[in-house]
C-alpha cells in the first residue's frame, strides 16, 4: 500500500512539471505575437504553368480558278508544248491554291517558320507535281487562322480531268505537324479537286525540216502526164503538243485529222494551167516500204489511202496520242501523185505548186467538229 502511494506521488510530480513547461512555452509564443517583437517574413516564390503546343489544323483550301470573274470554277488550260503555272495573278484574274491553317496557340504560331506544301496528282495518269506555298502576312492578326498562297506547274501533256487530287501538309513555327497532315481532296467545299482543261495544239513539219522555221512542203520531181502512183519526196510529221488525243482512247472516232487540198498552178506568170487536187492521195503508211501494199499510192487495195476532193478530207486512220512524258507523239502523213487530172486540155511544161494562202494545203485537228 505504501509503495503504491509513492508511485502515485511521483507520477503527479512529473505531470505537474510537464504542465508547467508547456504553459511557459505557450505564454512566451503569445507574448512574441502581441508585444511587437520582430519576426522573419514568410518566403515568396514564382508560380508558372507551361502549356503544351497544340498542333495546327488544315482548315480548307480554295480550288484553282483560271478566271475568278466568270461564275463557277474555270479550268486552267495547257500551254502548247510548254508549262502552265497555276498561281494567283490578280491582273489575269487567276486564283491558285489558297490554304487556310488554324492553330489554337494563335496565328502568332504560324507567322515565322510555319510551312505549308501542296502536291497535285492524278490517279489515272500517275502524274504528280509538287508546289510551293508562301504565307500571306496580311492574314496574321488576332485570331487563330493564317492563309498561304500556293503555286505549281502543269505540263502540256497532263491529261484533262476535273478530279486532280490536291494533297496538303503543314507545320507550325515550332515544327508541330498538322493533326490532319497529308489531307487530300474529297470533292467537298473545304477540300476541292483541281480542274485541268483540254487544249488542242499540234505542230507540222516535213521530214526534211530541222525545225529551222523554213516553210513546210511536199514536192514531186520528174512528173509527166503519163506517170502514175509516185510518192512525194517528203512526208508530213504531225506532233501532238497539247493534251487532246486524236482518234484514240475516249476520243476514238470523235477527234480526227483532216486535210484541205487545192489545185496546183504553174509558177510561170503567163501559164494559167492547173493540176486538180483529185490527182493526189494521202495515207498514214508509206508506199515505199518494199512489198508493203499500204500507202497513199495504193488506193485500190488499201482502204486507208484517200484521194483528195475539192473539200476537206477526214483522215480516218490517223491516230495522234498524247505524249506520255514530253517525248514526241506524232503521226506521219504520206502523199501520192495518183493520176494526172486536168481542168483544161493539155498541160504546159512548167513547175506547179499550191497557190499560197489561203489556197495552200491545210491540216486541221478537230474534236467532234472543226
């Protein structure tokens, strides 16, 4: 019993000491707060938040239009044996591809090193042409959009098609790639196709002409009234330098070559004699190929050989495709002196030639009609 009481007294003593110590500490703290004694200020720090870059978005593009004044989209037309540049030209009322890009970080993320590129391709021919694009700085403002004007080149032999595919890529100033990169034409309002038109263009020369600008001609030498079936010294080469195929593919039987011949007259001024155009024939094969029965001098056995009349003659068997790659696409026409047909009695000994424009012999390429 005595031991127990002693332990109790010691415990109470320890508790009393602890209570006194705690009370003194709290009292000192409160005194420091209300008696004006100096204290250290709380530390300050900078708060920041870094946003991740938002990729740009290819919103839309305007389809090329060769004439913005005329309603609807007008096709760009090939340049004869050359390159057609599709670009915006205000004096010519031409519109190239105009691409609108959006960036949620603001158009300030598109105004220095952002890039836009276009490629125009055709699923039928396999042709593909890259283009170049430049920022229109006037479209940088207080919104998220910026416009880029793009141009590209088309070849004279690129096919006519309303559905040339436009492919667009884009990056912003940080190199962020568009979330719909490599988007292609779908025929909708925002992503239209490119329309490339049709153009008939050809060049003719005789096979002896080195493209030196000399007059093209066909000649016969050693002709007399008794000679028949003599092929001319030269033949004509016809080069397709546009993108309209002649009498082949979708144009078989629709487009064609035709020739208008005329009488030949004596070169001596006082000689009024003529040789009728019905003395001559034309074909797409030569008669001088050994035993080959085809040619202009074999109108009896070769149905392609056609005798000229006093009107235009359609060359039914002539075919002139489009050049696949800029190489020559041509058809040859061979001419024959069949039989002397005269509008007068007899023929003065002289040289005879076509009468000059507009009576020179003429070659035309026609689509449906000329």
